[in-house]
C-alpha cells in the first residue's frame, strides 16, 4: 500500500465511524420521539381527540423544510421522512386504540 492509499483508508475509516455514531444518534432520537408521540396518543385517546392534527402536521412539514434547507439537506427528502414518521405514529395510535 502506498502512503496515499493508507491515508485514504484512514480517512474512510473515520467517515465510517462518524456514520455509525450518527446512525446510533438517529435511532435513539427516533426512539425518544416515539415515546413522546405515544404519550400524546394516549392523552388524545383519553380525551377523545382525533389521532391526527393536519394543521400541526402542515406546520411541522414547513418547519422541517426550513431546517433541511439550512442543513443542506434536500427538503423533499426531509418532507418524505417526516411524512413517513407521521404515518407510522398514526398507525401505531390506531393499533393501540383498537
């Protein structure tokens, strides 16, 4: 191996370690988020509130789109990601109301 190849391998290893840490952060963050959405779902069920809140969802999508732009993340990806999470939360609430 040349010095350049060795250096490239070290850089690659560093990037992969960062990716692994970020993946862990994402998983734990989503876990924490779902704990809160479960609490919201329980509260809504106890007070006969609808499982979804379209006005809040719309505001959240706008907020996330703005955050994505500032983070140099494709806003369409961010919207799809949030919509996926919202649908999972709604589905989870519906399953637990039955």
